C-alpha cells in the first residue's frame, strides 16, 4: 500500500493506493490517525484501493471515531468498487459520509 497526503482548501486529503490488508493496515492506521490529529477535516480517497480487509476497515472506523471525539470530520471519497462492496457488507456505508468525488467531499466539509 502506498499513500499520498496533501492539503487542499481547508482539508487534508489522504489518498490510499493498493491493498489495505493485515500487512499494510498498521501503516494506514498510523497515517490516518496522524492526519485526524491535525484538527482539519480529513478526506480519505479510496479510488485506488483494490482490496480492503477487516483490518483496513477497522483502521477507517478507528479514525472516524477519533475524529468525532475531537470534533473533527472524516469523509470517504471516490470509493473503489471493491472497497465499497466491503463497506456495504459491513453496513458501514451507513456510518461513514461517502462522497463520489474529492470535489464533493471538499464541499461537504466546508
């Protein structure tokens, strides 16, 4: 898994790429929690994630909970078909705010 972090407008965008699985989810967790700690809205771009397992989903959930506790916002954007399937199976598509594009996500957090 690779990641890219960039600031755009008043938000931090974390673009994950590759598989988010047992091997890579600790890195994803660390990156996401660091970004949530910046006290800026965080958009997680999952467009390049081919596969996400339960450990990857747990990293997303923990990041969302941490953001909410601190009064921050975490939004999933451009979720790939494979990742969306997993989120839907776990019914987490009802828990996360999910936007079709980064631009839509930026509008959501302003």
